[in-house]
């Protein structure tokens, strides 16, 4: 892969990664949020695969495809099943209003940029320069986790953070060992499965997954 | 540049007519024809100029001011040719300020009537404007970082000479932001519905409710030109093909005019077709949409630093 093409595709993947992460905050429709998460999975897989192609590293490329498959197909599939199991499909009243959270995201972006400057200065390559994007998505994921009420959108927030950590790992280094990445991916898969079981049980017990209404103990 | 002004001035009502025609056809109506807005304008101009009781000079000054600022913007923005005699004076900031001046003039004119509708429309217009203007500035600013100048003509020429640079996150983010803002600024669905007069949700129509005759014609014509200029600016920034440069011959100019007409008609057609399938957003959701587009523009600026 030639250098300008590599930089352009890498930038494009990073841009899509950032855009989908931010748009999760914008949409209220849970089905649309899951779609955005799937798109972000594609962007993450592409990011890793592009780096693999550039380094001529077959293992990294295959890993990119695997990560893309897990995060763009399998996890969204599981979440869609949880959604289809009869939950109302909207994030009705987030703790922070959507317009305000979009503006908070602007601030988070600046923070991520400021914080990651020392990291970038260590080894300024096109890949490390995109680290602020991974950090931004990490902060956005955390923000979603804190401010959303529905169990499903909190799962998406958690997975956004995980996506961002993976992206940061692959942007700063030429790759995590395959075993570690497999372990992390399995962890995430298990977490989603557990959460799916949990939301089903929550719905059976309380009739909804609005976590704020679970402060008191029920009989 | 005179050519560009003429094209915009004559073509703007045709664009509006084309969009209405497309909507009508998609909704299964015959439509009034592409030249209907011109016929409307002619009818309005022949009528007697009349102003409501109790309105002052602000009310009468607003329509010429709106049309005047729009004409200056149409002359300064690279639509047909990137070479403008206003270069060096009219950069991105001046253009955004002129657009804002026109909107503010119209809002003041709406307030001056003292009717409920005028005040409501003006306050809503200001709400939208407060988010639209910074977004325009930021989105075009993101594009200007690559070029190193805020001169719109220079940005367009630089993009035309290296079209591959369009496929970057900066351009994509800026394009999304600018698209939303273009829709908001020109008062189309989902931000405003240009064809309603009875709902409480109208923005632009509420402000001009008290205008009649030649004044109304001037406003309608200026709004059509604003739409054309915004669509043309969008097309020029993200698809700068066929735009004539300084010292271009008559054939190049002709090609540029045709390319401009095709691009704007295409964008207008897509916009009109999209409107058929979309409902108007609730007024309280509009700031959300605009905050989103502002964030896109900000991310575009940020990304041009991240991914430099």
C-alpha cells in the first residue's frame, strides 16, 4: 500500500469511527443507535485491516476482519434481539438533554486533544496522530454510560469505550498479541451476553429496563 | 461576475419553481410549472405598495436590505467563476456576516409590525440563526485550513486542482454540517416548511406575513436567491468542477454556467425529493439538529488538526 493512500484510508476510517461515535449521542432511537454501533464496528475493522495491509502483516489484517465481524455483525445482532424482546425503542429522557450533550462532546473533543498531545509527540506518525480520536470516542462512550437511562444504551456506551480502547491500542502500537485481542473480544462478547440475560430478567421482574427506577428494593 | 449575478438573479425563481414542480409530481399533482414563481413575482410587483398602520422605516427598509445583501453575497461567492472583483474584501467572514445582516433585517421588519406572528417568527429566526452562523463559519473554516486562506475563491480553486483531497474526514464532516445548515438557512423541511401559512410552526413565513405587493415580491425573490447561493456555495466547495477561473474565455464561462445550473438543479431536486418523505421537526428539536451540525463543524476543524 502506498503512503498517501494509506494515510487517506486511515484518516477516513478514523473519521468514520469518530462520526459514528458522536452520532450515538445524537439519536434517541435505540435501533438507530445499534446501527451506528455496527457502522463503527466496520470502521474499526477497516482501521485495523488498513494498518495490517500497510505493515504487510497478514495476522493483523485477519484480526481486523475478525474484529469487524464481531463488532459489526455479532454484537449488533445480539443487541437487536434484546431490543426485539419487547422494550420500547426510544431513549426518552436522558439525564442530560441531547443538545447539551452534543455541546459537552465538543468540550470532550478538546480535552482529548489536549490530553493526548504528549502521547502524539512521542512518535508522530499518521497513526499516532489519530489517537485523540480514539480518546474522544472513549470519553463519549463514558458520557453515554453515565447519562443514559436505558440498559441497552448503557451497553452501547460500554462497547463504545471498548471500541475506543481497541482503536487506541492499534493506533499506538503495531498491534496487540493475537491471544490478548482474542481474550478481550471474548470478554466483550460474554459481557453483552450476560447483559442480555440481565435485561431479560430485569424486564421480567420490573417490567422495564429504566435503571433509575431500580433504586428501591421491590418485594 | 456580472454574468454570475444575472444567472443567480434570473435562475433563483426558476430553481424554486423546479423544486415545487418536483414535489408536486412526486405527490401525484400536476404542478404549476417551473416558471410559476416568476409569474407570481410579476403579479406581486404590479400591485400597489402598502404598509400596515403603525410600522416605521424598519419595516420598509428590510426587503431592500435583504435583497441587497443577498445580491452582494451572490457576487462575492464563487458560483460560476472563482474570480471576483470583491476578492480580498469579501472572504468567508464577510459572506457569513452579510447573510446574517439580511436575516436580522428581516427579523426586525417582522418585529416592527407588532403582531403576534411577526414577533414569534422573528424570535424563532434568531434562535435558528444563533446556531446557523457559527456553523457556517466553522465548516468553511475547516476547509480553509488546508488552503491557508479564508478567501472562498482560493478554497474552491485549490479543491478543484486536487479533487482527491475531498475524500477526507475533514471534508466529509464539513459537508454534513454545511448541508444541515444550508437546509436551515434556506428554511426548508425539516427546519421550516416553506409552503405553510396556517400552522403555528412557521418561521420564515411568519415574519413576512404582513408584507404585500412589491415588498413581498422582493422578499420572495431574495429568499429564492439565498437558497440558490447556499446550494451553489455547497456545490462549489464540495464539487468544484467546471468553475471558471480568472481570465477564462467565453466558452469556459458558458461551461461554468451550465455546470452551475446542473449542480444547483440537482441539489435542489434531491432536497425537494427528500422533503416529500420527511416531516417537519418539532420546533424544540431544531436546536438539537443544529447543535449536531455545529458539533460536526467543530469536529471538522478539530480533525484537520488531529489528522494533519
